[in-house]
């Protein structure tokens, strides 16, 4: 198995585990915080980003560069929104909500980079 395939499968597995972790954490702790707040915009925005990240995770199974970039974008956006949120506003929540998307996004991008490097090696040998 090529190196890029290992990174791709690690990205796939961590993406799936991250989504399961995110849903379980959101149901267990996140909704309790949001229910006590007066602002529902945070919940709506986080669930929208989560839906976008779910689609990005499916896209990353077939196109690593697109899905990896979208997962990183979702993770960074979610981290910034949660960091400056009135409801969450702590660094711990920022890490908990953004890391399940940043880690697999990074693995997908690394898999894409390694795959392209391996394509360049035979071209250089033949010249």
C-alpha cells in the first residue's frame, strides 16, 4: 500500500470518528450550553458548518484536495466562531469543536501532496 493511501485511510477513519465524536459531544454537552443561552444563532451556524463538514468529508473520500481544504476551512471557521461566541467563548470548546475537522483535513491534504510527489518521480527518472 502506497504512503498516500495510508494517509488517505487515516483521514477517512479520523473523519468518521471525528464526526461521531462531534455529534456525541454536541448532543451531550453542547446543546445544554446552547439551551441556556438566549442566542440561537450560534446553534444554527454550528449546525450549518457541521452539515458542510459532513459533505466535505464525503467529498474527501473521492477528491482529497477539495475535501481536505473544505474540512480545514470548516474547522477553522468553526473554531473562530466558537472562540468569539458569547455562548461558548472558551479555548476548550474551540479545540473540541474544531479538531475533529482539522485533523482529517490535514491527512487528506498530506495524502494528496504525497500522491502528486509520487507521480512526479517516474517523470523525472524517464527524462
